[in-house]
């Protein structure tokens, strides 16, 4: 095929080449001009976890139990461990449960606390620790954002380390302040929590067990419903090589309450 | 491409490389996802019991409709190949496949597809900013969906649904129902959240969550469905119960030692204080 010479197109291409080159040079020059002559004296310290929070989790939240109702709102019968991926040893331990133990504090450990019908109060204690309290069982969890402390004695709530998972930055925009630091928050983001150093407990009130080897990973996300209600969603993953054949994954949702009413602390203990 | 344009393209490319901030990274949901049945296993695998409305914020009208429902309805040819509406499909069995369409020239995201194996529930989620159609437009099982990313979460709004169900034991949803659903990805896990609103059959939004596990090598089989005459019936007969005549409503509560106040549902039955009334 014979090439067709198109003088006009050629001129336009040339102009584009020149324009693009000029823009590139100008941009690069601009960058160079923007470089400080000397490095800054001291870098800005990173914001505290509280200031960096992409979402605000504080306040009072109520569990809306419309999933697994039969295993959460009432104590299921002995031996009812439907949908929990127990291994043989887990089933053997679950079958040893005595109904007289109903209400014992083993049902209020970190692996299953947020599955119970409960209200949560979430608040900051300083700038690097979130505290989650439940009225059911009167439990308190400390979610620490700092470096993991040396493991102390095992406990029902274990040792939790937390970190924010930030949402992707909007294209072309500067970094925005977090929900705890004033300014406009970027949409999205969530809290990731890892809990270890647990004492053995129950995944359900009828003694379905988890062991002290369990590791609990949780994701806390917050969102608004179209009617204006605010929701907290907690995805909980329990890894327990002693009693489970695979990860046990549940998600629980809580609706924000306008005030602290209806908070009815009730201690745990067999027979409660 | 003319050789003359090469320098310009090269400079332009270099410009993009040096200065062009890429669009915000969007969470990648593409792949095959297996549903996890660690929650609500009774409802989601064998199927819910007649009369189980525990924790659901249903209206009196929903309860009346549900108690008139006869499971034999599903044997009617008109109902045998009926898919779940998108307000329920994510709770059912069957692999979920997610993929996307991008404009070939701009590589902008145009549409996300979700496909659930059972009864081939194929949903299109428009990501190009188009509006929802007017109310009089056709209503379908999957409805009309538009989506956007809220940070790292895909948020989808669905309207134009056919009248369907919120639970496959007869609990209905009207064709005025709408849904907002959210796809939260955590590594190889995904938590799918549904917020369903229905001015006819719900007294407040119904929020449900579903877990999924990403498959490294997934696959999907087709689900052809051809209705047949399973039971010869008189012409025009529709299985149903008249109000107060359903003999199975109390069975579920009796089997699990639960009072009728609980099994009949309602928003109050989902609150912690309701549990206190049962002790």
C-alpha cells in the first residue's frame, strides 16, 4: 500500500510533540523548584492511633441478633454444635459440658464475646488504646495499638494488638486527617485486631470449646445505612488447631445507640 | 502509528510515569468465592423451618403472608425455576463468581458482574455513574444495581426488584423493597453485608452478613432448569393455607423449646433485652 502523505496531520503531530515536551520540562522543572534547598529540620511525628483513626468506633452499640439466633439468644442444648468446624477432640470436650455450668464466664471470652446478646461501649483510654466493654458478663477488652507488651498471665480476654487499615488514598488528593483528628475523613478503612494469650473458653454457651492455643483475628468496620442508622460490623476469625478443623468465621452487627441508656451490666458466673 | 508521533508518546508516557498518580487502588473482588456456612446453617443449607422468624423485623402483613404460604407451591411449574432475588441469593448455596467489564480504550470500570450458580442468578452492577431508571421500568429478580467504591468497600444500591422473599419459608418482600449491599474484603475472606428496606413487610431495615472464602482455582457449573408437572392438580389450584389454618406454624418452636413470642419474630426479638425475657 502506498503511504498517503498528510501534511496537516504531520504539522499537528509536531505541535503536539513540542507541547508535550514543554509540559514535561515545565513539570520537571516545577518539581525541581519545589525541592527544598535543605532537608527539613525534623520530620513530623506520625499522628497517634486516636488521631489517625479512619473511622470513629466510640459510643454505645447494641447487638442485633438476627443470625444464629437459636445459638446466641438462648443456651443451645448439650451437643448442639451445628456449623462449628469442630474436630473429634473438640466434640469430645463439648460433650462433657454440664448444663449446670450455663452462664459460666468461659462463654464470655474474646473468641465469642461479641456473639452474645450484649451492648458495647467503646472509648479511648489515652491515644493508643481502645477499650471495649460489654454489659453482658461485664467484660472489658483492651485493644492496644502500641508494640506488643511482654505476654503476661493468660486471661479470658487475652492480649489484643490493634492497627488501623487505612483506605486507599483518593487520586490526586492530599492526605486527609483521620476521624479522630479533625478534618474530613477518607471513606472506608477498618480496625484489625489480633488476640492471643487466651485462657480456654467456649464459642457457645453450651460448652463448644476453644483452647488456649486459639488466635482470634477481628475486623471492625463502620457504615451508615440509608435511613441514617450507624452500624458496626465485626468479622471474627478463630484459629484453633486443637479443636477446629478450619477457621471459624462469623460476622456480628451492632447498631449505634444515641445515648447510654439500656446499659445493664450483669456479671458472668454459672447459674447467671 | 507514525514514527513522528513516537517522541510525543514517549514524553507523554514519561510524564504519566513521573507525575500521573494512578487512580485510587480499588479492592479487587474478582474470582470464585465459596459461601461459608458457619452462621444460620439451618436456614442456608437444609432450609428454614416453617414458622421460624426469629430476630427478623417483620411487619404483621409479612407474618400473615408467611403463614398462608404452603411449601408445596415450589412444586408448581411456575415456581420450579424461580431464582432467588438478589436480596436473598447471597445467603443461598452455590459458588459466587465476580468479574468486571472495563472499557477497552479507557480501562475505566463500567460494570461488575456477580453470578451465583444456583438458578444462574446473574447480577449486573453498573459502575459508570448512570442513574437508576424511573419507577415504571421493569422489575426483575436481580433488580437494577449501581455501585461505587467507598474507600476499599464496594457499595451497591439495588432497586426495581420483583416481589420475592426475605426467607424461603414464605416470608415475603414486596416489589417496593430496595437493598444496599457492601462487599468488605479481608485477605482471602469477604464479608458481604445486606441492608434491605421494605415499607410493606419490614418495620426497620433488615441487616444480614454473609461470609465468603476466595478460591485459588474455582469453577462453576451451569444450572439448566426446565419445569415439569410434578403433581397433577386441578386447573387454577394454588397451594396455600387460609389465615389461622396452617398446621405447621408451631412445630419449630416446639422442637426447640422456644415460645411463640420469639418464633413469630419482630424487631424486638433481636435485642439483648429479649433474651432476658427467656431466662
